[in-house]
C-alpha cells in the first residue's frame, strides 16, 4: 500500500492559506486515492523552533488535530497523530544531523526569513528544522508529500539526505515525491500581497483564520488591498492584490482565471470582493460547524490514540533498522 504524509505546525490557528494550500487538498487526495495510507501529524516539535506559550501551544495542538478532520479527512486509511508522541522522529533527526551540512541548512529560505524575526536570538532548532522535517518523512517510507510551495526547498533537502544515507549505508529509505497544488499553493497576505499569509505573523488584518467569526473574515476580504485599475485580471507581477484574491476564488470554485475574468468583465472590484467574501464565508461556516462537533467529542482522542500506536509501531521498526545500519548500540 502506498503512503502519503504531511504535517501542520500548531503555531497558531490555521489560516485560509493552510487550508487552500494544504488541508483542503489532503481531503481531496484521500477521496481520489482509496488504496493509499494517509499519515497526517501535528508538528508540535517543529512549533518549538520559535518561542511558544505552553498553554496556547497545548490548545493549538488540539485545534490543529480537530481542524484536519473538520477540513474533510475521513477515518478510513488515516493515521492522525501528534509528533511529540512518537519519539522516533527526534531519534532519526539526531542521526540525520550527522549527515547534513551546515552550508546546506544555511541556504534554506524559510530559515533566512524566520531568523530575521527572532529578537531574542535564533534557536539552533530553527536552524536544524529541515533535518527534523526530513526525519518526519523518511521515517515512514512515504511515497507522496503534499505541501504548499514554501516547503519545496525542504523537500528537496529531504531527498538529498535520503540519497546520501542510502549511498553511505545501503538502501534504507524510499525517496518521496512532492505534490503541490497548481492553484492555492501560495496564498498571500491580504494587506501585503507580496508576503505569504502566515499564521504566526502579528498583524492579523491580512490573514484569515479558520476559526475566526465569519463576519470578520468577510470584512477582511472586502478591505483587501488591490489597485486603482478596477479590472479583474490575473497579473501576479503588476496586480498582486487582485491576483491573490483570484487564486483564492479559483481554489474554492475550481474556476480557471480566464473564466473568472470573463465572469467579472465590466464589473468593478466591489462585486468581485462581495462574491468572494460569500464563498470564503460559506467555506469557513462548514469547517467551523464540523470543528465544533469534533472538538467536544471523545472521537478525537480515540483517533489520536490509534494514530499514536500505528506511528510508533512503524517508527520504532525503522529506527531499529537505521541504528543497525550506522553501527549504534551493542
Ligand atoms: P508558520 O506561520 O508558523 O511558519 P505555516 O502556516 O507557514 O506556519 P505550517 O502550519 O506547517 O506552516 O503549514 C502547513 C501547510 O500549509 C504546509 O504544507 C504549507 O506549505 C502550507 N501553507 C502555509 N502557508 C500557506 C500559504 N500562505 N499558502 C498556501 N499554503 C500554505
Ligand atoms: N515544515 C512544514 C511543516 C512540516 C511538514 C513535515 C510538512 C513539518 N514536517 C513533513 C510535510 C512533511 C511547514 O513549515 N509548513
């Protein structure tokens, strides 16, 4: 049986960007690939690479787990778990640190970006983050990794680490394949459309959170930055604001940019924004209704316990093999 894996960090409430670039797609893939095992996890150890408030972190972990299900994942063929409940992620990452190089980690764009925002110093965990991510993936010999565009570079490094290990110690890890959605892979901030919509950024006006009131999300769409031309046309370089809104529209409706342009020909941004606000509002309403059912039920714990058991079973087996290959232990 083929395997697919992805993770979401509990660094805040997931955003519309996380949803359109990742979580919505997870549910779609699950219905398209009935013969595949789906491993999804809450990347709480990754969250610790930047400072977190312990109480909020705990709440965010639960929220992300519930939101995976609220965004449409089904229990069948699903292994949903919390990273820190499976110690073999850290164990494998420890081994990978010995075969990854400082130079290659220094080149990572996400590291360079996040580093700038750390006022109290940059943690070494932020630096080695992609090594832990490689461990998350390679531990389970997965075939596919669906992620947004921002994670492509990390995935490439993961493949390099896998090949390096295989060459040095003999065939051990499956080389994974990335899956990036064509539309929605990079949703930008509504106020600063050249910047990624980020759940851990401080200014929330440009960011729609999956659990925020629908009315406030609609307001954010209506006050999104555009340009003075008032022509609904996709042009990422010259019209980043409206292009970003069109990519949100397109990922929700599956309409092409051409079709959207035609639909709004002769109409201004007002009509377009109103319709988009409705679309986003309806999507949020559905997610929030499901979330309320899940968060207050015992079902979430049952699913997470089952996930923990399965992930530990697979992870421990792989770690034993890896330790043997590199010569650790007695
Ligand atoms: P942080 O803000 O803490 O860095 P993040 O939201 O960028 O968090 P994750 O929560 O780990 O990071 O992201 C989960 C998934 O969502 C990843 O597959 C990532 O590629 C995708 N993703 C994140 N932001 C966006 C975005 N703005 N547009 C599309 N996809 C996104
Ligand atoms: N680095 C990713 C989250 C993440 C992940 C993973 C995604 C951690 N481990 C393994 C896919 C597979 C991020 O910042 N979005």
